[in-house]
C-alpha cells in the first residue's frame, strides 16, 4: 500500500515525536512543491551549503543553521526571483539576507492552523516563540521554527558572513568574473587565526 504522507490526516492521533519525524519528509516535499524551478533551487542550495561549511556557519548544534534551514532560505530566494539562474540566486541570497530585518520570520507560505490541534509557531500566542532571533518557518503543518538554536552571537556572525558574501558577489558581477574569482567567495574561514583563546 502506498502511504501519502503529504496529507495532514497522516498526523491524526500521533504523538509529538512521530509528528516531528514525519515532518522531515513532509517539509522537504513541500519545499519542492513551492519553488518555481527545482533544478535551479538544488544547484543554488548545493552552492550555499558548500559556502556555509567553508565559512564555518553550517551547524545547527552550534547555534548556526543546518541543512533544512539553508534549504528554506534558498527556497525563499527562488520564490522571490523565479526566473533567476543559480549564479544570480546566490548573489540575491546575500543581498536579501544582509538586509533582512530579523526577527521577522522567513516563510515560504502562510502558516496553517490545521484541524488536529497541533501547536504551530505563533509568537502572539506562545511566549517562547517571541524570543526566537532568526525564525525560519517550516511550510508543512504543523509549522515550526527550524532555527530555534540561533543565539545573538551566532546571528551576528552569520549576518557578517552574509555581508561579506554580498560584497564579493557585487565585485564579481561588476567585473564579469571568471571561476578563479568565484573562489574568493568560498575561501575557508581561518578559525584558528581569528581567535586567541579556545574552550574545549
């Protein structure tokens, strides 16, 4: 029997752990339904994940962003610029998120209340949701903030990295860059040169 997990009815009478488990697949499927061009989305996402890993801002556990967070941010850029190719989407990514007024949430679609009484992200209703610094909301019911681990210091670091990426992209566009010039964007962050002290 084929089970369609995209239907909200699959969540009926399930516990919170099961809902979260199912939502991994449900969110991924929903993202692919909401982006205008799946191939451009995938190419841009690969690029942004590589960039984030090289720049040291890819880690949900450390208070940065993990895979689903990057996917949602890229998907939103794809929605805003539906006809743009990946190189332009990368540039727009940095421009948009450098100027984003956090904690305004990034959402791919409006939040649905649903009919099963599951809690959705809502800072008007739930006090703990008001303290999220960089809300990136999942599109499948029940919508949740996928970036609740972000702290003020990790948000500042990411904002600085977005700024750096944006400045590099502007220069690259101005001079019709070659592949070698793009390597500057993906330079590894010199973590051990940047800090004098470490806590292990």
